[in-house]
């Protein structure tokens, strides 16, 4: 597994790394692999203690002991959830990524997570059920900006075997078994049901996502050619007349990309307004809400998106 992880190129030598460490088997595997490939001096770990479970302190203590054993510097963040914070899992995700980003910024480090192939399958299935967009089928990318996922090619079974072979203990989060969370229902219900339908179901989902990501790169180039000034317009704009000439699929992607760029993040569902945007008047000024706080603005026949 060490050489396979090295071959991904996602853990490059000479670059500081912040490994997100929950204490579970996947993150323990990630940390140990990172130390073996980069050296302990290049690796730091982040553990987020949300204080949501009675044994949260035991998870933290386990991470402290592991990092001492591996010679890795550990930072512990203890955010506290306030009333009105919304979904617990969403709050926890935002808290840990914000803490990781702050920690990585201090040393211009790469952030690594322990997402595995099993997580990828579950993510795709969950998004497919909850998000009507092609992005749902693309899954998580191996790298995105300063974030890398070196274990995406490995299964949970493989990370378990790695930890056992290396004599590394881990902590199991009992909340991963609770059916109250949709992601857990996908893991224990839908993913298992698909494997009953076909033994290679998980591998087929992963392969499909891989192919679609390759095709998405081609589509992204076509979109960029339309909105990056190659047709005489300013970057991140397109003439409405040109938008109307595009095939419907490409038209939707252009609108989605303009919205995403304006917001600096994905704007779910913006693509569905492609035809409505095209129908805006081409004289004077016209506007249309694309969701997520973003609106399409047409001035003198030129379309842009803005917050």
C-alpha cells in the first residue's frame, strides 16, 4: 500500500502536510503513510474534538498518543456548536475544514483527508439521490486546490488491513452506525443492497465516476472557451446571442460555471435556469435569480453572474 500511495503523487516530498486525524482507521492509516513517505518533520496532524459524545475525550487522547508515537506535531481544535447552527454533520464538516485551512495557511501546507473508495461510492450515491446535477456523479476529486485525498483508490478493508499489519490501533465512532443520518443509511442500506445486485457494484460506480471526470475536463474546456474572453467578450461573460446558439447541455454548463465563479463555490441547481437566462431581453438591463445568492445580469446583450 505504501508504494501505491507514493505512486498517486498526492503526497509530494518537500511540501508540508496537514493530516486530518479523527482517530478512525482511515485517518490513522493516512497519518502513518504520510510519515513514512514524507518524514515526521514534514507532517502535522489536526484533531477536532466536537464534544458531542461522552467518549470524545478518549478519541482525543488516542490521537495524542498516536502522534507522540509517530513523532508528529498535533493540534487539537475544540469548536462549540451554538444554537441555530443547523445540521450537526454539516456544522462539524465546516468546523474541521475551517480549522484545517487555518492551520495549513501558516506553513503553506497541503491538507490531506482519509477518504477511501468506500467513502467515494457512498458520496456518489448520496449526491445522486439528493442533488439533481451531473456533479453528483463525479464524486470527490483526488485533489482540489490545497486539499488531497491520497486514499481514494483504497478500500476501507485495505486501510483496516494496513493498520493491523502496522500494529496501529484506531477508534470507532458509534455515530457511524446510527440510522438517523442519511449518509449512514446509504452506507448500511443502499451500498450493501447494490452489492447484492452485483458483486462489482462498487467498482462499477467508481469506474463510471472516473470516466465522467475525464469527460468533464473536456466539457470544462468548452465552457472556458465560451466565457474566458476568447470570443471578444470580457472574461466571465458571454453574449446572450451566443448563449442562445449553444447546444442546451453546453448552455446549462455555461450558466452553472458563471454562477459558480461569481459565488466562489458551487451554486446547486443554477444550470436549470439556462433556458430562462437565454430568454432574458437583450436591450437595457435584465436580471434573474439563479439561487445561492447569485443572479444572472444581462446588460446590452452581455450576460454575467454576480452576488
